[in-house]
C-alpha cells in the first residue's frame, strides 16, 4: 500500500515537470496555467478495490472533466492499483479555481462523498481551507471527517453501512 502511494507521488512529480501547472509560473506569459488533479476514492478498511469502486471512480473522472470542460482536459490517465483506482488529470486553469470546482463536485454529486479530488501544487494538496470551503464531512456522523478518520471514531461495519447509503 505504501509503495502504491509512493508511486502516486512520483507520478505527480513527473506530470508537474511535464506540464505547466503553476499559475505564478505562467503569469505574464501566453501560457494558460494548469492544475494537476489527483483522483482517488474514500475507501476505509484494507480492501481498496471493493465491487463498487470502478463505477464510482469512473463517475469521479467524468465529473472532474465536466467540471472544467472537456476542452480543458490536457492529460487524463487512470490506473487500477492495490491502493484502489487512481487518476491524474492536467486541467487548464489556475489550481485554486480548479480546486473550487472539484470541491463543488465532491459536495453536490450523489456519490461525491466517496470522491477524493485533490489539486496538487509542488506535491502538496490544496486544502479546502485555502479556498474558503468547509472541511469534508464524515460519512457517519456528518462532523469534520479528518478527526474521525484520525481517531478511527467509527468501526468498519458502520462505515460500510454509511457507504452503502451513499451508493443507494
């Protein structure tokens, strides 16, 4: 699992070198800035490839492209890994503006709570706080997700039940 995450970070670095992805870098030039989006799913527990993952991930990719317009998708690649499905999209537009659109997708799509749509700058995901968005909500208690995940506040059967409700 750790090796898959390391590979994801390395691929992000490669794409950052290949594409112009920093708005500051292209300021004052004719080059349109681009954002690197890293797509994964929220899948608690050891099995990162449950039966529903492919369909939900495909929806996440489609919604990400739709959010910025297909004409603005400069590069799209997806992979199935032991850590679950992963995608990398280079999208035309300033990274913080793209992040705002992706947060809207996470917050409004019926399966959006299962999408993890990050925009990465210099290897660091743009946080919701940076764009003035509220934190992700927990699948179970609707409180902020990060403290629940860190403390393992909810057991796997409870989380699985909450995911089943989202999928329904």
